[in-house]
C-alpha cells in the first residue's frame, strides 16, 4: 500500500546556528551541519555519530532550536548537497542547521531502517524547485508516496538491504585502506603541510599557478543541461582525490562560449569553494574534456614549479582540510572560500623531483583502486531491489 509521507511521518525543520555558539565540543545536544551528515555518509555510517558542534539546553532555548528526536532521517534540503542524496539517522535527540530537514517515521507504521532505505531511494533533486540554487519544500515532500507494507515485510527488506550495504561498505573500506596508504606516504615524504615541520620553502598558491578562478551556472539552470555536449563540472562531481561521473551535466557550445574564461585543461586541480562540499579537491580526468566549471568549483592550474597530483594530495591532507574548513566557516552563514583566500594559501615546495616521485607512487596505487571499484552505488542497488520487490509481481 502506498501512503503519503505526511500520513506516516513527522517533519522537523533546521535551526539557524549563530557563529558565536559554534565550535563547542561538549553539550547536551549535538548540532549537526550538512557537512556532518555528508561526513557520516562518506564514512559509510547509517546512524549519525560524527559531530563537530554541541550546545547546551539553555542555548537551544535561546536560539529557539527545533529538537529532533532519535530515529529521524536527516538530509540536505538546499544547494548542491541536496543533489548528493546523502541520508543519516539520528542516534539521539539533536539539532540540525537550517540547510537540512528531518523526517521521523511513526514507528507503528514504519520501521526506521526500512524508512531510511526508502529515503535513500528518493532522488531528492527530482522534487526540487527549478532555480539556480535547488531546494525542496516540506509541502512537496509531504505529498511524496512510499510503499508501506506490513512491519514483518519491512523487516525482511531491511535485512536484505542491510546485508547488501555491509558488503558494499567492506569494499569501500578496502578503497579507504588504499587512500590511507597514499596519505601515510605523503606525511612520510613531506610531513604536515600546515605546520611544515620539515622546513620546506613555502609560497602562496597564487604565485605558483597560472590560473585560479570559478565559473557560473548557465542561464536557465538545470533546465539548460543536455544529454551530450560540453561537460559542466559541478561540486557534486568533485570528491577528495576522486572525480564522480554520476549525473555529470553537459551544456551547448553556445553556452560554453560564455564560460570560456573557465575552460578546463588537462591536469587542472579542482577545488570546491562553497556549500557543504567545500574544500573537496581532485585532479580533472582528461576523458571529460572539453569542460567548464560552475560557480561552486575553482580551477587551479599549476605552473612548472608544482606537480598537480602533489598539490591535490596536499589540499586533501587531513591537516590542510581542517585549515580549509576553518577558512570556509569563518564569519559566514554558508561555507565559502573566496578567490583571494585560495590565492593566499601557503603551499610547501619540496623539490620537483620529490613531487614527481610521489605522483608516480599515487598512480601505482590508483591502478589497484580501479581494480577494486567494481561495486554499484548503494542508491542503485536500493532502487533496483525496491522496484523489483514492489512492481514486478511481488505485490
């Protein structure tokens, strides 16, 4: 039986999070930002665990915070993060920022993990308003329908999808292990790129690049995208050390001409500069060229003094990621890094021979990663299973 979400769920809104209350590591309530939801999902966790901010009950009252109960499914409701379809379940009473939304199932009708998988199956951007910045409204979600079988059948579906997800996460852990090898090698060769305990010469990023700049969304937003044409790279495509091909957008040559100043070249380093995915970085794969970037992605083009692969791994080093996040979160309601801030970043400068040696090591490890990356995304598996279960003879 199909039911509207408003009939089987409770909806919870996010809360504005004044900067003076951010950064507390202890408190009665965890306060999750969209980035925390993303980090939990990237770590392969269903339940929210990782949190960077806590507040007291007094502060919660002061800011008129909406307290979400345990077993609420939370997700981004606006911006590029919405398109990533990341979900998590709250593990305790908490708050979320006003770029997120929560939906709690009425447990007499829905099992929490079954509902979580249903929400994972929902491609949120299909419900989003057609604007430059996509967003989804509560009134639209309330009308969305899901299958509500018996609680016994829900449990059966839960078990099968949970087992599938565990298999996928095991594979992801193998990939993560290879990433850790690269990180360890970087630290071994170059040390902490922020504190620079090895004493390397340092230069500002703007001094060792021939281009730093971001683009724009073509007029008409996503309605202007095409099945084929010139690639338009968005922040959802840029992950740390990895380019995500899923839902890659394309624009016409006429639209691309208006973005000629942000034409991508081979070996350009990409850096997300706004939103929940801020600070993510990768080297552009040559197979997607010709390409442009939108306003959420910055092009960094290295000169002969620095190797692109080295710069990318420096930017995604854990210590440097913390630095970038501190810049992005300073004094703004939405995470952002300006062009001037990117140009001013201090970059360690080991000898070019060492940089090239490290890049060769990365390429060798990447070959092993591609051999391992044979699993389908969990979204596709959930979609296939639920479609088969409910629409091909089971009901």
